[in-house]
């Protein structure tokens, strides 16, 4: 069990480097773990996860994000046109 006297400081985001990620949850046992969320890239992690998920050096290079490029990302797939419903069609409703 973790030392309850240890204070976990909200770190910067290991994925994009945004300072002061938001703490969104704490363990029921004080000091055991905390859950953090980055408001820039929406990466979330628990303080007890391995370095590959919690430190900038451990995050895989291909998984890192430069916040300056977030607006250049591709748009989510377009919503397809709505299908014609019975109310919109000229056909009589099926019974
Ligand atoms: Zn981030």
C-alpha cells in the first residue's frame, strides 16, 4: 500500500506537455493513486501506471501530441445524409 503521507502533485500531461493536468479522481485510500486528465489532448492516466503511460520520456514518440498541431487534425468522418423515413416518403406505411 502506498504511503498516505505522500502528496501527489498534479503533473503536466505526459502526452502533450500541457502544464497542470486536472486531477479527476483520488483513491479511497488516501495517497494510493490519483487519476489525471489533460484538458488539451484529453489523455488520462492514473498515477500508478508505468512510465510508458505517465512520463513524457516513456510515452511512445508516435503517441505524443504537439498542442500547436491539434487544430490541423483531420475532421471526424462526416455524418451521412439521413435516410428517408416513412413520414417523408410518398409510399404508404408498411403494416
Ligand atoms: Zn495532453
